[in-house]
């Protein structure tokens, strides 16, 4: 062992002696990993099961997943059956009792989310990839990102109360960063972020701003999307409904005939006609789906195809949760501005 390596080892040992071993957090997706990293800060090492370049629906239980799970102090999942095809096997084979469902080391961040698309009546696998508890793609709504962050902070404080002040400080910093992107610094100096989110969630924000002669900052997400209220957007998979609802955009339909079912040529002809008649402006999809169908439909109906990652690390430069949302919303803004 050379002198430099020896010094690094001694520093690590001393650091662990003073601060204790870092918390080992494993998340099922990269967006959860990004948010968890912001909330835990240097208290934790955070890793994701999914890479960001793959559909988290379609993973299979790999030995590397089981190894990660076996060492986890806290397991965080999206929930709403997003991981149902692979998570149970990973947790079972990890033999890590501390992260099993129902333990304090297992956090389902969907528990505080208001789910959309909760099915009613009878359904079966013939209806496609239906989620009985609701649509699991809720993280693309920035308000839900705020809720996820709060859930992670509450659980970390429950598990590690000695770090309460630091975790709460990290949460406050994350909320400020997210709120600033959504509404802008100037508006936040007049109205609290919590108040603005409440108004948005209850459909009162536009009226409140007009009544009080207030406007979101020009470079904020809310200002970006205000001119395009009620614009019609189609998607490939039904994975963007939370984002569209948050920004008052209208979902015109999906290219998939049923969730998870590839479209036929006959279906593409039908929806191309429907999208053209209804005035669809943009087709939004993730990069892990083939763009051939979207491009064919766009040529027939005149819509612009916008391919954007809905996961952190899903494309070059998409390094965290807020950057991911920024990229998606900038892409929608630019495409709608050309129409």
C-alpha cells in the first residue's frame, strides 16, 4: 500500500468512526434516487435499480438487483404496481428482512399521492397493462415530486432521528429549488410555494394571480406553459397524464391501443384521422419506445413528435429529477410555439 492510498484509507476509517457508516438507500427508479439523494445528502449512498434508459415496467429480477437489495437499509419504490413484475422476487431473494413490505425499511412513496386512472368495474389482462390502484407514472407532476421528497424525509427522520435537522434542511432546500423552477423567484417572494401549489391543485391559481395582479416569472415552468392552456397532446403510452393535468394540457389519446400493446397499422390509420380532426399539436413519448409509429402518425395528422426522457439519466444531460422535468417542459413549449 503506497502512502497516498494509506492516507485515504485512514481518512475513510476516521470518517466512519465519527459519522458512522452511510445509510444505504436503494430505489427502484432513477427519479426516486435523485430525490432521495437531495434529501439524504451526504448521509447516504443512493443507488437505483432501473437505469433510466429502460422501461421500469419491463425489468426482470437480476442477480445484481438482489445483491443491491441485500445490502439496503432503506428500499424506496414507486408503487401502484409499477414494479409488480420483478420487485417481489428481488425482495424475497435478498433475504433482507429490514426492507420487506410492511417494515420501516420499505417505503412506498405512492401512499401520499392522489392517483389518476383508477379503474372501475371489471378488467383483465386482455385490457392491457392496467394498474388496479391507478396510473403509476405520477412522478412527472412536479407537485408529486414535492410529495415524494416529503415522504422520504419523514421516513429518514423516523429511522435516523439524530439527523433530523440536516434532513429537514435538505428537504427545505429541495422544495425551494423545485418551487423556484415552477413559479419563479419573484412570485415566491410574494406568495409561499405551499400556497401556490395548493391553488394549482385546486384549479384556482390563474384566477388568484389575475385577481392579485401577479404573474409567474417568465423563465418558470408555469409561465412557459400558460400560453398553451388546453392544447391537445397525444402520447405513445399513457405515462404523461399527471404532467398534462398539472399544466392544463389536454390528453387527446395514446398511440398504443391498450396500455403495453403495440399498435397495428389499422389502429395507426384510425388514430391519425382522429388526431387530425381534433387538432393534436404534439405527440409526446419516451426514448425507450420505438418512434416509428409516432412519426407515421405525425406525418398523417401534422403533429410534432417530441421524444423526451421521463426518467433521470434517460438521456444525455438529464442528470437529476429537476433537469428531467425542465427538458420535458422546454420540449413541449418549443414544439407548441411552432404550431
